[in-house]
């Protein structure tokens, strides 16, 4: 079934096929096709056991202990200044205990409503094993991001990350966990990799540079002084060098249209970016490179001289809205019967009138539209995305990416199969943390996009 989609980046683009790409959680997906054609039907997806933390076929356990003083410091500093500071604590991951680890609040919209009285088990965190103890790691991993839920199951982000991986784009691995703080009851939380040195080595296998776009920044060119990019981009991997970033920003901002069209391919992996844009639109994620959080990384490969836009943050995929999930203080629950709408449901901006796919319309940047069912004013813009899709040649790459992903990954049934696999893992291993009806309702909201 064709998934219709609204296009968020330009006016007048007709709704096209949609992407939902199946991938392996932690690279452990086995897909059994009936033929080798691109539209092959998929019979099943197994989330296999690998024996390490990123084994997505297992619901893992993370227990955090931190003092009242440490919690107060983390919350008070953030509430007073917006700064997120590292505090010390202890974490036990799948039975292995690590002391004097770093804990820091993580996120932006997911921290709205946080107060000094917030229950720490509801908050989004980044755990860093080697923040205070050099070399401390778990199977070579040092950083774990406890995501803010936008649904009780976090199924929307889990599925979206798995699909992102299969699209051929760089993706973070994710697992479901039983998360507790200071002996609290466990809650179901999604934990993902944090892009950095280790992640770059695993995903790209090269000594490239990774820059994170900060939420308060943008993709504007601010001159050649590196200091001008403080709080705009933060380098996360590679030798400290903002020169490739600054050169890239200068080109995308200052080149004329003819030069942009002719030479962008000398600065950016344009096919990867076309797929990135298609993916964001077709999983109905407004909180991307052009969204209010400026969510993206830029990876620079010194061997090719090209930038690649890297996805970050899919907890609002499939039409979910901020504050829907159970992993946030005072948030409404996303499942049926819990007072909230499941991701992908009509109330969340998903498929309507029984039609599989995204909402149809001319939802464009700068037109006052509210993507993904978000409140007005949540949208933003990005010079790279706008100029890319305004160019006929690059726009054609985008159209081709949508059509290819629709044919090979949606029509094949792979997206449905990955949803089935996630539901099976959570249903079998986390039924005490999430009700069957809620899990089924949230899965149904996502299925509405692909079936």
C-alpha cells in the first residue's frame, strides 16, 4: 500500500510514496525474503541475541544511584542557567556495577516541566562511565543515553531508529531497558548510543570529524573565527578543528544558486542528504534538521572532503508530540485508555480515515504550518534543506529516494515486520512495565503509516 506524505520543505510538491525502512536493532535483524526483488515480501524479523548491551532482543536493566545533593545540583543548575552539569553516581548495568560514573541531564523539549521536585526516574539522562574514571567501560562502550519517552513504550523511536539503519544512513543503536533510580520501581525506557568517538569508529570506520548542532544554534555562516561558533556547534569526535565546518557553512550560505547546484556535491554527500530528508518526512518527524531543536550532526570525512548530515533524536517520529510519554514528569501517557493519543493516530497527526501514510498537504517551511501535529510556532528552517529542495536537480534526488524507499522497504512489508519484532520483545519481557492494550495501541498507531 502506498503511503502518502505531506512535504514539509517546499510548496507545491505533490504527496509521494513514503519511507519506512526496516533495520536491525544493534545490527541484529534477520530478514527472510521470498524473492530477491525490491518489492519482496518479508515474512519475519528476529531481534537476535548478541550477548552485549546493544542486544536488542533483550530488555536490559539499568539501576542508577545518586545522592540528593548530586540530584539537586543537576536540576538546580539546569533550572537556574540552562547548563547541564556532570554529577557523580553509581550505575549497575545488567548486573555489572560501575562507581563514580558521570550523570548529566540530556535533552531540550524533553526537559520542559522539569523542577527541583522532579522524580529522577522520569528524566532524560546521559550516563558516561569514564567521566571521572579513565578507561571505565562496558564492552568498549562508555556512553548511554536514557531517552525521554514520547509514548509509554518508546516504540515510535525504537522502530524509527531501526528503520533509519536499514535506509543506509548512519544510525544509533537502541535497546529497551528497565530503568530505576535510587531503588525506585522500574520504568520502561529506551536507551541509545551517544554519537562520539566510539560511535564514529563503529559506524564510519574512519578518523573523521563529528560536529553536533546545538539547539540554540543554526546553520548560518558567522565568519571564519572559530569562537563565533561557540554554542552553535560542538565538536564530538576527531582532532579539534572547525575549519571544515566553517568552510561548509560559508558555501551553503554564500554561494549563488548556480554555484550551489554545480558544486554542492563537492562539499556534501548529496545522495545521503536526499535520503535523510525523505526519511524525516516519511516517518513524520518534524523535530529534525529544520525543526525547533536543530537536531542533527555533521560528519566530515577527510578522505573525501565531504560532509554528511547525521540524524539525531527520533522520539517524536510517527506524529508524536512533546510530553506524550510516560518517561517525563507529569506527562500524559501515549497509549489507549491512558488519556493520550498513540503515536501515528489521528490526534497525533498520523494516518487518517483508514489510509496508511502521512497526512497530505502543502505543509511548508515559513508558511505557519504545524508539522506532525505539533503546536504552531514549533517549526523552524534550515538553509541547507531549503536550498537543496529548491534546486530541481537535488529535488529530483529527494523524489527518487522517496520512491525507492517506498518500493523496497514499505511495500515489501519490512516495516511491519520490524514493528512485530519490537512488540514481541516488549510483550514477552516487559509486560509488567507496559500493559498489553497500551502496547498494541501504540503499535497500531505506527502501523497506520505502513499498512
